[in-house]
C-alpha cells in the first residue's frame, strides 16, 4: 500500500556546489530519511554550481522535516527555500469565477448589463420560475458551513473552514459540472444561520450544508427543508450515509454475510454517525450499537444531548453498556465517524470472523489500515490514499446533478437509496474483492449512474418539477441502464 500517495510533499530549492557534492549523495540522504524523489527541475546552472528544485514525498511530516534539516547540514549544499506543495495549491484560493461570454463592445455591455438586462429582470419578476432559465440558479449550489465540525478538526471557525468548502466546490464542478459557491458564515447561532440561508437562497438551485456540528445541524436542516422550495442536503449526514451503504452492500458480498444478521457498532454519534445508523436500520440491520465518548448509548440512561435519547430508543436492542472495547466483542461491522486513533488492533481481534472495518474519520482514521490488514475482512477509510475510499464525494456531485436536472423540490429517502444502489453497481461482480468494494471518485460511471437512478426515483416519488427529455420519452438507453443496475 502506498501511504505516500496523496500524502505530504515538499519542493526543496537547493544550490549545489558540484565539486563538493554529487547528486547521488543527495538522493541517498533523502531515501535514507524515508523520502521519495518524485521530480527534479534544473533552475539555473554555472560552471561549478547548479540550482535545482527537488520534489520529495514522504508518508510522515517528521520525515520531511528530517530531510530538510539534513540538507542544511550537508557540505556544498545551500537550502534556498522549502515550499509545501499543498500550500502552493491553495495560494489565492482554489477556484475562480469566469464569464460565459466576453463583453467586447457597447452592444454586448448593453445586453448583459443595463439597459437590456432590465427586460430579463422583468420577465423573472412576472414569472419567478423564469429564474431557472435566465439566471445561474438552475446549475448552482451553495456549499455552506459555520465551521463548527470541519473534517475531524472540530470547531475551527468560518475562515479556517473555507479550504474545505472551496475543495467541495471544485469537486462539484469537475465531477458533475455543477457550479458551487463556498460560503462560510460568521455565526454559530441556529436562528441566524437559518435566516441567512433563507435570505440567500433565491440565487441557488440547491443548498449543500457542510461541516455543521451535531445536534444543531439537525434543526438547521429540518427548518430549511420545510421553509425552502429547493433541495437542502446536509452532506455529512446524507452524503456519507449514501456512500457508506453503497460500500456495505458490496462489503457484505465479499464476506458472505446478510445485512439482517450482522451486529454493527457505530462509533461517533454525531451528524454522520446518526445518518449512517439511520440508513442501516432502514436497510434491515437489527443489532446496532452506537458509541460516543461516554460509551455505548443505551435507552436506560438519560442524556443531555436529546438526539442521543431518541437514538438510544431505536438502537442497542440488548441494552449493551460499557466502552467501545466492551461492546465491540463479536461485532461483524465497525463504522467509525468519530476521531483518529481510537480503535485498537485488539478490538478488531475481538470482532466476529471477517470483520468489516470502515474507519471513516478524517483526516486520521480510527485505526491505520496497515495495523489490521491481516485480520480484517474488508477495510475502508475516508481518504484518497488507501483502497476503498468511503467518502461523501462519491455522492454529492451526482445527487445534486440529478436534483438540479429534474428540478427536484427535495432530496428524499428514495433518491438516497437509489444513489447508494447506483454507486454500488459500478463495481461489477467480477471486479468485486476486499480491496475494491467502492468505485473511484474518478470513475465517470459514478455520476452518470447516480443521475439516472436518482432522477428516476424523484419522478416516481413525485418530487421532480421537470422531467428531462430522455425520461419523458422513456428513452431506451436510460431504461436499459436502470435495468442493468437493478
Ligand atoms: N468519510 C466521509 O465521507 C466522512 C467522514 N466524516 C468524518 O467523521 C467524523 C465526524 O464527523 P461529523 O459527524 O460531521 O462530526 P460531529 O462533530 O457531528 O460528530 C462527531 C462525534 O464523534 C464523537 N467523538 C469524538 N471523539 C470521540 C471518541 N474518542 N470516541 C467516541 N466518540 C467520539 C463526538 O462526541 C461526536 O458526537 C469526522 O472525523 C469527519 O471528518 C464526516 C463526514 C463524512
Ligand atoms: C468528507 C467530509 O465531508 C468530512 O470529513 O467532513
Ligand atoms: Mg464534511
């Protein structure tokens, strides 16, 4: 497994005195300290000196620090500067806005701007629905966070949340051609968040809520869903649940177990953990135990977090109590949506045969896959640098593509289940194995299949306000594709 992939990398700009140091010596120092040289660029050369940019990747930040320190000590080497490639990619932000057509003369100006734009405004004023045809609304989603549960980093605030929201916007565009705006709100007050989102909704065809901590995220989403006529989708809840269920459909096939016979432990009963539990209960799981910091949630206890009281009523049928280490005994499936490093190899050893271990906390999973590779039936993480990436990025671009295309009023349970089945179907029976239960983010079939299945589900459940042409005509290829996925 290449743990350096997608990991840390730096560019070292070095001036080398070629009579004092050979390039081979440098490479040896880098590899001895755990680095891989992945690119070399010559910047300048003289008769007995050269300036080079050396791109070095490593699995740990400490290795890169050791390599940098060694460069400073070597005879004949001057370290000019070190750049972190990830930070370079973020300079000035990751996205920009571009006009669809240039404004080259006064005639263009008067049409895109005043006076002619006024006629377009009035057409929308007369019939509000025209906003879908005459503005960016029909293809635009707002990605909105208050910065309270950013990845696994916690409440880091709206400024620090922006890089994640920009990243989500990039993915919306690249994977599904949806235009997305990253918006981070400088308030953590539920009423203010609801009011702000309602007020900015007119320009958007959908709202993707992101990284808002539980339990506030539930109220915010519920209220917005009631009050807005566009889809409101809390990605950390529903996107994660959709992809988790897709992965589980296939993982169960790999280990030969049935969903109604497995014991499941979900750790981290926050936004993602509750939504994932809900989809599993709906899919037929009978024994599901939720665990948070204080241990297993059990209905005989009273929690100050009222969401947990309601959760405990629906789960843990045998009233198991104790820590994660107690209740994991005999479990077939562990789902981690909590914090890095909290699951131990000894815990996995106490699970049932061929345990399914989905350690989805970001950026650090509950246990490093390398520690349990030999004892787990199937392992998945939320990250790009291990096989089986269970991450909501597999869902949100496709599900919003579908919702926008059929102008869905909401994204309902049937549409989510259709998305899970579509994602799972991308991995064929022949391809399916413990290292490949879920398709890659870059597999173009993912968005295509989600779109087809989700639009179909929206039409069947009466929430589509527009029927795309291929569905109107009972298009043969869309029908064939649906049958293939069934
Ligand atoms: N792979 C994926 O697609 C996704 C992964 N995540 C990850 O899941 C984690 C949780 O995200 P959210 O549900 O949005 O956050 P959240 O803040 O709503 O919930 C986190 C829950 O985990 C609990 N927790 C924290 N440390 C714990 C520990 N040591 N033991 C037991 N429980 C613990 C917290 O008390 C809280 O209830 C984060 O690491 C996030 O990055 C979230 C969404 C999608
Ligand atoms: C993937 C994601 O949305 C998260 O970790 O919060
Ligand atoms: Mg998130």
